C-alpha cells in the first residue's frame, strides 16, 4: 500500500531547474519536488508521496488526515505484541 502524507510548504526554490520545496511534516523537514503543482505557494498543504507533491489540499483536510493517521498509530501501539501483524 502506498501512503501520501500531508505536509506544509515552508520554502520554495529551484534546484537544477526543478521547482522544489521544503515541506514540514509536524517538525520533520524534507525536500520534495513540486513541479506537478506549479501554483503552490508557501503556507499551502500538499500530499507528498515518494518525494513528489501530488496535489494541494486545504489546511482542514490536511489536519483531518493527520489526525486519522495519528489515530491509526495510537491504535497500533495499543495492540499487544502478539496481536500485531508485523
């Protein structure tokens, strides 16, 4: 399964002619290619998968998605070790 994670654009730059951005994932900063969303601006939220921005989403959508991902993580952490499928 592939998972795109919402992040907030905090900086935009050009790297060897490619539009790139620094993305804040709740304090973890990573760089991603934003060529597919040329309208992106600092402060926008975007879905990132494998280092590429897929689309822009509202802050409300981003925060709802992050909350759901946290709920999944919390549920997984609450399972007993022998109940986990990993």
